């Protein structure tokens, strides 16, 4: 009797080893196929229910989840950069063509008044090229998660006034009046100063392009946030699609032949504000465009 028991146990062990090896071969084959199946729910499964194998498969499936999430994120970043490159390449043609054309006119003309006019246009086109490449550089760093933050306490109103006043001559030339609050705002926010300056510069440039005659700046405490509000009237016949203003490469000119705007300014501002744990919203009220930025404040 004991002999039959030994034989039975030996057979059971052989069957166990056979099924275990078969399952391991299947598992090895499935693991090799993971890179080609990633993104399509490539999960490992078992036909032979062994507890040790089940624990291993659970751990491997968790690793696959992480791998697929990172893979999707990498593909999304790659697609965003491709779209940005395609859009920028399209937009660079206009100022480059302008520079080329006016350089030719400059060489062929001896009238000093016209030559000065051509030089001014060339200078403006070069400034646009510089601004567009700066925007693209910042967007590329954000999309690839390479933009580092250095958060610190910052008096928002001081930075806002400093940046806006640096555009004083342009506002004077465009006859746009700036209205700051009579009482200064002492509340400090938590932000990266470089990012904050880029945001305010983008907003100032946006006002210069689209405001009719004035811009009103105000602040208020909204609990955990300090709200920075900019309200400006818009030019006659402007067609602002407020739901699209934060979209990459959006401009009022749907043909995208606007030589003044790349459509990256507010998109970039939104990404920077969100990276600093803030919020940004836009709305139209009558003939006014209102931009509200909420940035975390320092609590006493």
C-alpha cells in the first residue's frame, strides 16, 4: 500500500513540475511580447493556479501598469513637441519672408524716409522671431518636463508694475491707458519669479495686440489664492473665441496669418500658472476681455 502511495505522490509531483514548467515558458513568452503590446492592456495571466506564481504575476502586472503609463506620457510629450514644432515652423515663415522682402527693398531704394520705414519693419519682424523662439523654447521645456521651479515668496504687485512699466513706451505708442489699483497689494504669493515674469510679459504683449484703449489691473484675496485680474477693452471687429484662448497656436485670425501673434503666449501662461499650482481663467463681458490668475498665497 505504501508503495502505491509513493507512486501516486511521485506522479503528482511530475504533473506539478510539468504544468509549472509549461506555465513558466508561457510567462517568459508573454513577458517578451510586452514592449510590442504596451498600451493595449497587456496583462499577464495564468492557467496554472500556483500561489507563488500568482504573486509574481501580480507584481509583474503592477510593473506593466507603471511602464504603460510612462510610455503613454512619453508619447503624449512627443506628440505635443511635434505639434509645437509644426506650428512654429508655419508661423516663422511670415516674419522671415517679411525680413527677406524688406531687405531686398532696402537694397534697391535710396530714399532715406523709406529706408527708415523698411528698417523699422525689419526690426519688428526680428523682435517677433525672437519672441516666438523664446516661447517655443519655454513650451518645449514644459512639454518635456524639463522646466525646473524655484518657489519663493514674491510680492505680486511689485513684479506686475515693474513688467508693465517696462512696456511703457509701447503702451504710449498704442495709446493704451493702464489703470493700477490706488492702494498697493502687500500680500505675497508662492511662485517662481522667472515663470511669473514670463506670464506677465505675455499678458502685457497680449494687451498691446488686442486692447482698444485701456487695461484695468486689480487684486483681491480669494482664500487660498491671490487673484490678479486684468480687464481690457477689445478692438472693434475683434473676434475672440474665449473658449480657445488657451489653446496652442490660437489667434483671432483663424487663417493664422497674424504677423503679430504666435498663439503661444496665453497657452504658455496657462501651463506656467498650473505648474505653480495656480489657476487661470478668461471671459468676455460685453466689449471687455477679462483674465483672472489665481496664485497660492503665503498664510500668516
